[in-house]
C-alpha cells in the first residue's frame, strides 16, 4: 500500500494510494477518517501498515526520527501507531522533539540537557556524522572541545566517526581520590602526547598494522605510556610495530617492577588514615611485606591486593587492638573513602564490637571529605 505522510503544523496528513486522506490533530488527538468524518481511532484507518512503514513515509524526516525514538525506547511495547503519537505528546518527551527538530538523528535516552546548553559545534558533529548524542559525549565535548575539533577536521585513512567517538570518550577507570578521566586527555596531559599526532598515529595503526579495535589499542597505548614513563620519561611515544614494542615494554617493565615496587608503595602510604578509638586502632602497613604477613596470619588473599594498592585503586588497613598492634585481627579494604570489605581470620565475619569501630571510622572518613 502506498502512503505519504505530511506534517502541517499540528496536523498529520496520511495520503493513501486510493486517493483518500486521513488527518490526525496532534493537539486534540482527534482523527478525520478516509470518508471525511471523525473516527474514534487513527489505527482503524491505517490497517495493514506497520509502524516502520508509516515512519518511512514521512516527508519530515526529523519528526519521523523523533517518533522512531519514542517507538523504540518507550519502556513498553508500542504496536499501535496512534499510541506512539499519544506518547510523543507527553510533557517528558518534549525536550527530545527539540533535539530531533534540530536535525539530530540519534539521542540517548535520559539525556536531559536543554538544547540551548548543547554546544553548537557538538550538534554540528552529531548531525554531520549521524552520531548518538548522550551524556558521555556531551561531557567529553564540554571538557575538551579542541580534541573534537582536531578529530573531525582531519582526513583519516581508516578511522571512522565511530572510531573517533570511541577515542574521545574512552575513560581510564577509577583512580584513588581522583575522578574518572578520558584516556586521550591523560595521554596528552600526563604523558605529553600531541593530540593531532596521536589521532594520526592510531589511524596509521589501524591502516597498516591491521588493528581494528581502536578502543583496545588506545587502552594498550595508555598502558604502554604508564609503563615506559616509570622506566624513563624519554620513551618513544609513537613506535613503529607498536604491538611488538608493547610486548617488549611489558617484558622489561616486569623485570624491573619488583625493584621499584616497594618505593612506589611507600610513596602512597597515607598515615592520615590511621585512627584510634577506644581499645582499637586502625593502622596503615609500612611495607608490602606487612601485607604479606597479614595474609599469612589471617589465612586470606589480601596479598593479591598489593598491586591494587600500588596502582592507587584501594588501600589496605589493619584493625587491631590498641595494646596489641602486632597481632592481626581484621583486614580492611578502603575504596573511595569508605571501608568496603572487612574480614577476620580465615575470612570470618566481623564481631559486633569490631563493626562498631568500622562504622565510626566510616563516619570519620565522611567528615574528612565533606
């Protein structure tokens, strides 16, 4: 069945191949049927036409994309086109209509930034490259608009718009006492990479080293930069045959790692986390060996956390009796300014008096960061 749909202000006009026209009033939610008379349901006039077929027949593609968004992302299954139109007029969806009216083809569910607050440069990129506008992309652009300008103003051999977005938004993950940051930003700020050269280098890796997963290669490059900077600040940032160079760097790093592991641990020891309360005290280990000793005495796997402590992902603390500070009692794991794990010997659960100390300690940590 042939169909053409025109949007004229508040009216949708469905022109069918038999010469009839169905008119739907978006504001009043009323329908004038094929015979020119009011009918109860729009769907009764569009029998045999799927929702996608109707959407494909819209002359206003922006509005069609908006309705398609409602159809696909509404939490309940909408099988009736009239129901799609009813949901589209709900107040909570009005901001999405503004996005699609501006020419965007994809908007993330839950993205509620007013369109007036979205940078025009970002809107232009999303329109030009059919890119999904969501919170992650918005925040990345606001923080580093220059990176987006570099990425989308260069001609690349192999990098697609999706590759560029992945490079621009991939994060490092949580670091102790620091927010999640973009890997690209870290490479430029912390490891002194040039953003333009970095994009061209990744394009070269995809083109000539047959590396398809640019997200994975960027993570490996970040890993490579971290290792090499610890060995020497004068490392080669854009090595040829990167995968082989990365393997060699890993081998050299692991050989030297034990030598400077203890020094790194000592550099992150935070004695301000120690505390005394009643007959108990919370201690910070002075060496990695003390964590290994704790593992032996407690019969637990805390020694496997040493690298996480060195990397800054967590802290390991010891809860002990104040008059017996050398005797293991409870092992604590601290992440994001809160005790997230507490185990006694052989992973027993903590006693009520021990839990009371931990609760008081967590309250103290909250006050410290308030």
